[in-house]
């Protein structure tokens, strides 16, 4: 494993500057997706690195999904300050949709990474979908029947 990672630390003060640190460099060109280390002499057992299986590797749908996640994240970076500067009903519903979608994709990735077994993973994904639907419905209800997300945050900040 030491041949895969090269960590070099450059320490020194040049002209009063702070220390510089280089990050680990990984050369994964020849590493398979499911790497198994051989047990070292004197150690019991083998260490395993398990990665999430890429069932859709190279597919257009996976690429579009990845791009969509990044677009929603960047959209949220602009939407939050805009909602603070210009609170309105449109901002409330936009925040409800973007926050719900962002959290749905994030929780879905947590399920993919940490829940093992097909039946259990499908059940967890249905649970995430139900939670996301309830979250969106609750935020829309809050926007319609109460003060809305933007005003609620402003009221919290005034406390």
C-alpha cells in the first residue's frame, strides 16, 4: 500500500513564510476497484478495501445525475443569500424544492455507501423517498399556511 501513496512534507521557513504541506498523491491507474491486500508476515488476516459497486459506471444517466447534484449545490449557494436579501413566496418554494432535493440525494448516497444487502438497501431507499416527500410537503405546507422559510429564518435570527 505504501507504493500507492506518496506523502511528502516540505518543512521550512522561506522569508518568514509558513510551512508548506503537500497532499498525498495517489496513482490509481493500475488499482482494481475491489483491492485486497495480502496478509503481511506476522499479521493475522487480510485487510480489505470495499468500495461501492459502480453499477452504472460510464452511463450517461450517472453522469447527468452527478452534474445535477453539482448544479443544485451551486444553486443553493446563490439561493440562500438571495432569499435573505429578497424574501418572497417564490424564494420560499424554491428553497423548499432545492433543500429537499439536495438532502434526498445526500441521504440516498449515505444509504448506498453504508447499508448492505439488496433487500435492506431497497427498504432504506424507499424510506428516504418517503422522508423526502414528507419533507417537501411539510415545507410547502409551512410556506402556504405560515410565514414561510425566509421569514422564519429571519425571525430566528432576531431572537
